[in-house]
C-alpha cells in the first residue's frame, strides 16, 4: 500500500522532467498495487477514444490516465516502465492535456500523482504548445486549457502551486497578450481577493508571468512589455505598499504567523516591481512613478529596520537620544571643526619639506585609523549623517562667519577657513538642499582660487578640493568652462601640493556623469601638457601613479580627440616603464594608461608596437614573476591592441605563445583569454590558425573536461567563430572537438545554452561544409556502432525537439538554413523528417520576417547588403577595427546574405522536381495544415 504523505510534501523521488522523455527520479520509498493496473494498460487504450480535438468522455479518460500516472509513481520498474511508455504515447494525443489539467486541479487525489500530472503538462507546453511544433495542440484545446488554468488560484500544495505558476508563465510567453488578453486582468483582480490562499497563488503567478514576459528580447516583445509596465506599474506599487503596511502592522502587534505570510506577499510584489522597473521602461529615471517607488524603497527600509529592533537596541537608542542633545551636538560639531580639523604645525612643515609625502598622507587608504585629524573627519561624517537636520544650521552659520576678505598675516584665520571648508566638502551630500553651491562658486570660491599669495595656498588647495567633492553632488553644467579655466590656472600654481590637488579635482570633473567633451576640448591641449609636466616633475611612485590615473581618465573621456597631443607622453612612457622596474603598482598604472591610449589612437596605435608589444609580452608571461601584478591589465591591453590593430604583424602573432600557459591556469582571466583568441581569429584567421590551431584544439579538449558550463560555452563560441571565418578549413582544424559536440546533440545535452551552441556549430558545418559533415556523420556511425541513417535521423529529431533551446535569432535562422540544406533529397530519413524540417523553417520565418507596411510584403530583417561606416554619437565610443571586421564578416555570412524566404522556396521547388507533383503532395501532407497555411502566406509572390 502507499505510504501516507503529509499534506504539502512531495515524494522526494519526483523531480522536474527534462525535455527528453524520461523523468528523473530518486529511489522511490513507497509502493502501489501493480498487477491489476498493469493488466489494465492494454484495456485503457481501447477506452481512450479520441474524436475531433478532445476526449469523447473526459471522466472515463481521466480515470484511465489517473491509473497510469499512479503506476508511474511506483518503485517497481516492471510497473513504472510500461506506464512511462504509455504516457509517452499519449503526449501527442488530442485531449491528453485536458485530462492532465482535470487531474492536477483535483485536490482530493494523491499529491504525488498530481505532481506528476503537472510536470507532464508543463513539459508538454515546451514541446507542443507552439503552433509550429510537430503534433501541436489544436487552438480549440489551447483555448479550453488557458481558461481552465486561471479559473481558480486555490492550489493547497506549495510545490504544485509553483509549478502551475511556471506553466502559466510558459503559456503566457507564447500567447500573451494576443491569444490570451484576459490573463493579466484576471491576475490583477485575483490578487485583490480577501481569501489568503487565492491571493497568494495569484500573486505568485503574477510574478512568474511578469518575470517571463520581461525576459523576451525581440523588439516587438519589448514594446509590448513597455506598454504592460506603464499600464500596471501604479497598481503594482499600491499592491506592494498594501502588503508592506500589513506586514509592519502585524510585526508591531506581535502576530508572527500572519506577518510571515504578509512578508512573502510583500516580497513577491517587490519582485514584480523589480522586473517592471528594470525591463519595463526605456529610461526609468524619467518616470515619476519609478522614481517615486525607488524613494519609497529607502523609506520602507528605515521602517523595516525600526520594526526589527530588539529590546536591547531600543534601550541603546534611548541612551543615544538622551546623550546627543542639540547643545551637545552643536558643541561636538564646533569642536571637531575648529580644533581637530586644523592643519598642525607638523603637517605644515611636511607640506613645505616633503609636498608629495604630504599629499600621500592626506589620501592614504587606512591612514585615518592612525592619525588624529583624519579620524575626527570620519567621526564628523558619521555624526553629521545621523543628525544632519540639527547640525546643518550650525555648519552654515560657521560658513557665513567667514564671508569677506582674509588677512594674509592671520595664519589662524586661514586655518579655520580651511577647516570649515573641509567640513562643507565632507558633508556635501547632506547639504545638498541647504547650499546653493553654484552661487557660492561664482560669487566667492572662484575669487579665492585667484588669490596667489603664498600664505593663501591652503585655501587655494582646499577650495579646489571642495569643488571636487561637490562636482557630482550639485554643480551646473554651464559653469564647467569657468571651472576648467580655474583648473588650468591652478595646474600652473607655484605650489606642488596645490597642483596635485588640482589634478585630482580634474579627474573627478571629467569622470563625472555630466561631463561633456565639447566643453572640455578648448582646454584639452593645455591641460594635457600641464599634467604631463606634473608627471615628469613628481618623483615618488605613489604620486606618479596618481597623476597617471588622471591622464588615463582624460584620455578615456576624450577618446580619439586626444591624438594630436599624446606625442610627449608616448615618448616618456618607455622611460618611465624602465625606471619602474621595481615598482609593479606603478607599472599597473602605466598599463592602464596604455589601454586608454590605444583606444584613443585607434589604428595609429601600431606606431607604439616597438614599446607596446614587449610590455604585453612581459605582463602576460606566467613564467615571469611580475605577471602576478601585471597579468589582468596586461590581458586587457593585449585585447584592445588586437581590437584596434589594422593588420596582424609577426610580432603580434608571436606573443600568442603566452596563451597556452594562460589557458592552463584556468583562472578568472579565462574570459579575457577567449576574447583575445577571438580577436586573433577576426584579425587574420588563416595565418593565426595555421600556426596555433593544433595547440588551441589540444588546450580546448583539456579545458572542456574540467570547466564550468559558462566556460564550455566560451570555448565553443571560439570554435563557432572559427567556422564563421573559415568554413572550409575550420572544421578540419578543430576536428578532434566535433565528435563530442555531435554526441552531445544526440544525447540531448541538458543545459540549453550549451545545446544551443552545439547546434550552432553543427549547423555551420552542415550549411557551409556539407562534404565534411558527411565525413563527420560516417565517423559518428562508426564510433557508435549504428547505421549512418539512424544517426542522421536521431540528430534531426533532437534538433527539431530542442529548437526552443536556441534563443538568438541568428542561430535560429542558421538552424533553419542548415536543415533546409539537406533538401532536395530522396533519402528516406530526410523525407521522414520533412515535417520537422518544415516546422523549423516556419519558426525561422516567424523569427526573421517583417512586414513592409508600404507594400504589405514580407522581408528578411537579417539581410545585410553593404557595409556602412557607423556614425558614433558623442556618447558612444567610435567603432574599433574589430567592429568593422565583424561587420565585414557578417556580409559573407549566409545568415545575413541568404534570404530564408527565398531559400525555403528554392528548396521546396527542388524537392518537388525530384519527387514529382504527386510525391511532393504526399510529402506535404505529413505537415500540419496550419503550418502549411503559414508557409504559403510567407511564400506569397513566389
């Protein structure tokens, strides 16, 4: 007899079904009566009388299917196997999914049987829901199923409820909103009901549907999701607010059970909002509703923290409140600023005697933990953040007390002003609404920067630092030219500390979101020259690194505009590299600068090769000790050098000798290594592959045995690129890898992204190198001990079955082209699979064909006829040489040069010619009539 299963718990041996035929299971731990049920299997078939599109008698059919599902949960393989075979046969029968719906929505039945029914239903959606699928469900049955799925959201078992939500989302991905317009309104109504169970299940479904619709990537689908988001966003916000309020009230009253339920609803509604916010708006920051929600999140966060406070925390809060009264806070603020922020005599002496050492002390990472003044600055920031409403008037009063000119002889007054300005910079974010910084900059700070007296240098340095703190907080774009003028002047200041601080503010200014290249260009030449002079003047390693980072930032932001001015830096960097042999961190800074230089120079970077390539060679050689520090930046430099290279040089080719050892490391740098390999393939595949293909293939074979799924995909994408660039020689060069890829397809690789890449590789070989594909097919038949036709049949069947694993439109079209390339054919296997090939072709046509609104005809949106030099806007980086190479490669790729519509027509016409009219009609009759109708619509005009 069956062991009892507690309500809400599932038999642990039942897991979600793969897209293959077998359901994965652990050893079952209970038994069913078997003999009678097994005997009834044959009789069951005779009772399953199908007529039209649904079962003749749903109740009797449900009874029979229920018996077989009960068998399929057995631990006795003699019972289990026939049951699974029977269910497999029924998968394609009209009405089967209506029966399954009837079973898993019947809460009186055994929970494990219902679990199995919902899994079969869900996997049936993957296989048979799409109109173009082989044995697709009829539109009439789908209409009935859609209505049944959203009739009641009252599933009592959590695991089954989740599966039902997921399968509703799967249907929504295909049918919502066009074939299922009532889904969203029904969900919105259902989440409002008072019944706790129905409300939760509806909300769970609402989340899974939103998540699934948000994941669609085609332009038309994105537009639909934008429309959906704008329509339901305010409702989703109100739903979240309602559940959050309910949760907070229940927490405060100590009702833990109810609070837990409300928290789950709060979390689900928040997840819905996250999907709507991230994927439902082109520019979410311009939406008042979105910004209102984001502000509300932070307010709610405070409430949650307060609610979760323990008695000890509340007591500590009382003590803190009692101590930090307004008079105490005011005194603390004044004392910190006027006593502890003051530059000491020792610091002023250091400023004079060791200016570079002084700037390093001021900005050194953890120095605040060991130095009094930096430590008090951290304390000030914390206190001001906590009590900003009380302390803002105090600080502003101190600022007002500094208006007017300062006596140059009064060192104490200068140091007080330095300290107060320091406080205003540290509290910039808290003072956002209280200080009109733009007016202050124009009316006072700018004038203070122009006071050139030597004793006033602490204020010049402090004011330019202060502007750097406010630049990303509140600083009008129109004022930037005035600031650039001031920075240019201060980079010529007589004091080195002021110049270094000015360079820091320049970096903050150009690295800001509001930076505009056109405003900066008039100052670029002089600024770059002054920064370079500063780089030469400073002597300490840390300071040189700092100035180099400023230069790098400027080069990065102005990109190609830097070309006329970098000659001096290009000449100096080899000398600096040589001098920094013992300073690896300085060398890292040089590498970063070189990366941005190469990007800015584009093809002109080839003039740097005599210096650049030895640097890359050293940085990426794992036998050299410095690689520990330099490898990451060295790989990045190697990559951008290749991306901007106009041609492959012998020296550039020779550096690749470092790659084999890098691949053996299997470190976090692998992704960049694969990018570098791809860059060589795009740059000059023939030369590169002739020299290194064998080594690469060997490395890849070793990697694929011990690498993550993501890593496998990266390796396979390299192989795919080789086949794209060199379809004739590529398969031969990477032949050792292909059998395992082919076998992965035959075995039904379970990871969709890996399967998609497998099919992309084999698709390339089949479409562009048919003779090699034949050899590979023969090799597989020999290795597996099977007939060649059987291998081909299994491959096509798995390809058709797993087409949904392929999400990229390019690969989907490639699959259609590849399978169509098997036509015309008299081969029985190919004719047996003709229906599947046509289904894939029609799916491909749906993916790529767009209707021309003017002519009403369809055209392939992936076709590319000629190369157009892309015009980069100010906000975009100009295309690299590699971008251009990829575009030129696309112009030779069948995916972008062959019209799928034309290809389908030509292949069908050729098939008709070799079979004759009667034979061809018989073949077409194996294809679903609805698919044929869609095909005829696409082929109008041929």
